[in-house]
C-alpha cells in the first residue's frame, strides 16, 4: 500500500494538489479537518489496519514530526512517498491572505513553519521523494523526482 506525506508551508498548494491528484484514490488525513492529534491518530490506525492508501496533508516541516508517521507506516509495509511543496515565504503569505475563516492562518504561524522547515531525505525512510515548485507551475503542478 502507499502513503504520501505532504511537506510544505501553509498556502503552498498541498490541499489543492490532493484534490486534483489523489481525491479519488487516497484517503486524506489532515489536522485542518480533524482538529486533534487524537482523531488523526485514530484515522491513521484505521488506514493501517485496512491497508488504505492515504495522504497526510499537514505541513510536516521537521524530520521529527515526519518520523512518527514513517515509523508506523514502515511497520505495516507501506511504500512511503514524500512530496515537498517548494514555494517562497512571500507567495505562501500572499496565498494565505486570500483565505477566509478558519482556513486563514495567523502570519506568525506561517513564519514559524518556515523557520522549522527541513527538506525531506531518503535517510528518513522515504521510498520516493518529489518536489513540486509552486512558483514555476501555478495551475498545473508537476512532480520532479529526487534521485538517491
């Protein structure tokens, strides 16, 4: 089975990419939807138990944050794909300003994520890593595979 971890700033296009590419094939696990780590953990456990393909649609900025998912997924034999959404801080802040209601994140939250961001590496346990440059391609996001 396949698990995809999105990695990127708020406003970098992660959820939009999910809707375009994975909506019909992968269950979405997102703190934006679930609101608590407890609910997130229960849904992840469900996916693991039933071998459900999934996308973890959170910012996942640090190796430490990603490791909790990767360890669980590896134990269950999932193929783990990391997709890094490369964008400038300026673009992420501009896109965030266009959001409304709960979707809009406080500027300090985006800045905090930016400061913590660590690029994904194969040493973390990823089977494949892709980068999507959201600056180069606005409406049609393309994946670029990282070679080992």
